[in-house]
């Protein structure tokens, strides 16, 4: 096997495959078509202009702490196990093991680790109740849960008279800081068993069901755990609480 040594060459033109087992050193190279690279590749000062960088079954790994570059938009690594997105030389968001953080915030308690929307089925608990309507929607942002419902009892039978069951998450579930109770609001009710001046509800820490409360008179007397359900009773409302 022989070696061909070239000190200076202005233009290289050819077709087919080039295989290199050691090092190719040079000032610049222009390639068209597909460049296949096996193994580790180090790029310094590389620009992809008016083109698309495609990565199939691959990953992009960042190492070393890199400060925010002074460029229009970029991905960078401001700290260990963190990827950040910057625009106009300002950090806008970052992602770490705790979730999504805004700006330059690094507090684990402020990280958004969950967002979801879904449905749930409100019921009155107990047994034997039948329903004309059971509708429930929820949004969960981090630990915060907003659950709305519309329920009409056809026949209560041996079902609960004072509870609403089926909430999609357990209230707080022992996570600190904890509140003992979270409140809800009733926007409409009809056919309930109590003659009330106003009606509201609350959910207690550690539970997935709520109680009804309200003013039984205009003078302000408050009844807790009010019995409201009977045949053909309908209630629409919203409960706000924190889950784990």
C-alpha cells in the first residue's frame, strides 16, 4: 500500500465514496448530497444557512456550562441538567429535572411539571342513585385543579344527600404547604331539598368529594354539610383546589 502526499490542491472534484480512517485536515470543504458520519463529530463555528438540519434516530447532547450567546435566538445550557431558550440576548424559558421554568427562575417550586385537560363523572356517592345528566371537565396546571360540573339526579334512592363525588384528583394529598379546605362556587341549582338563600361547596384536604354549605336565611346563618340532593335536583358549579 502506498501513500500519496499532496501539499497544495485548489479544487477537488469527484464522485463515489471517500473513506478516511485517520484525520482529514483542511481549511474548508464544500459537500453536496448526503454526508454520512459514524462515530463522534466535533463542530466548531458551524453554520447551517438556508438549509434544514435533520436528525433521524439521533440525539443532540449538551455538555459544559454555556452562557447566553449574544444572538437572536438559541438553545444553550446555563447550568447542569438544564436546557434554556434565549431570544435577543435574554433567557426566556428553561427545562430541568423539575419541569418548565420561565425567565431565569431556577426554583423547583416554580417549575411547571404538569398540564392536562380532561373529563370526570360527578356523582352523589352512596348507592342506588340514577342520573339524568353527569358532566364534568377539569384543567390541571401544576398542582392547581379547576373542576366544573353539571349534574342532575333522576332518583336519589340510597345515594348521599349532602356530598358530590368523583373529583379527578385528591385534594392536596398531604403535600406541604397544605390548606385544610378549598372552596367552590355554585352558579345554578334547582329542585334541591333545602330552601337556601345561597349555596356553595368545599372540599377537604385528602378527599375526592365535596360538601355543600350556604346561607339558609338572609341574616347570614350558615349551614355546613347541607343535605341538598333529592329526586330531580340539579346543580352546576366549579371547585378550585390544589392536588399533589
